[in-house]
């Protein structure tokens, strides 16, 4: 099978929640380059539409939509809007995220709930709404959850975020088994350390030095380096027997840390 056919997403429709951000936005553009039509959803319509415009400028088909991924009713409206616009849903990327470096004894309940809602509850709700749509359509599909290197080893200063991303891993494994009979594959990507907006507040000079010391490739990742993993997991042909996997894209960080 030619490589272009193996990784082609032509005819598929992808919903990228959090696609207005740096990392998910790069993945959205990568899926579009592989042939998928893209619905980019963000809490802020402006950021979602800006990324959609970037996709369209490169010859792809994309629409930006507003959605609060912590609210099921919003996600259901998003699903309906995508089906009305494109007629189908084949791929879901769950990438809504927020982080915090608040020391453990200073974490308030409001912050705890805010991070868990955005980083974990949103994944649970989106998998319900879009996973059900894929099952009902009977064509199978691919759900890709964005986890974190913080989901395993106890990295300091991101306690709530780490708890949430550990939960994302569990959702991924559980739903892989739950949805396998319907040919809906559920996997996750663990990015290592990338220059994303949500990391800037926690990446002090001391922390950067520590991260690089534990990263064999001795550098941060570039957003475009996540595209290959996303296209692979999205492809019905390239990863047809892959589900319940948590793929690391981290320059070797996890191998050195665990």
C-alpha cells in the first residue's frame, strides 16, 4: 500500500477541541494536510476561527466554532453543528487544557475544580457525546486524548494537572475496551515539554534546566512534531489495530524518568 494512501484522511471529518491552542492547532493543520475536513472548537471563537483560517489558507477545509467543553449541552451543540456542516464525524481530538504551578498546600477548591473540569471532565463529556455519534453512525472512528508527561511520574508544582492527566489515561484505556466492538479506537498522546502557552508559568529557568537534563534529545519539542502521531492514530489504515495505546512524543523524557 502506498504511503500516501496509508496515512490519507481524505473524506474524514475531525473535531479538534482546544484546536485554537499551539499544540492542538498544529495537529489540526496536520490532519487537514492529510485530507481531513476540520472543525476547530475553542472556548473563544476568535482563536478557533484564526486557526481555521490558517487551515483554509493552506488549501484545507475548516470551520472555527465556539464551545465550552466542560458543558455537555455545548458539546452536543458542537456535534450537531459539525454534522450539519460536514455530514459525519470520524475523528475527535480532546486537547482542552489548563495548568497551574500553585504549591499543594495553597491549592484552593476553585482552582482544583477548574483544572479538573477543563482537563478531565471535558474529555469524559466529549467522549460521551462524540463517541456515541461514532457508534450510532456505524463507521467506526478514532478518539485521540491529549495526556501529559506529568500523568505518570510525580512532577512537582503541577499537582492538580497531573491528577487530571492521570485520569485522561484511565479514560483512554477504559473506553478503548468499551468501544472496541464498535471499531471506535481510543488512544492518547503524551507530549513531552513543548513551548505551549499553558506551560509558560511553570517553566522557570531552574525547571527548564531540570527538564533538559532528563531529556536525552536535550531540547523542547516543536508543535509540528506532534503531527505524525496524530495522523497515525487518526488513520483507519495506518493504526487499524491500535487502541488503548498511550503514545509518547517526548524526546525520551519518560524513558529517563520512569
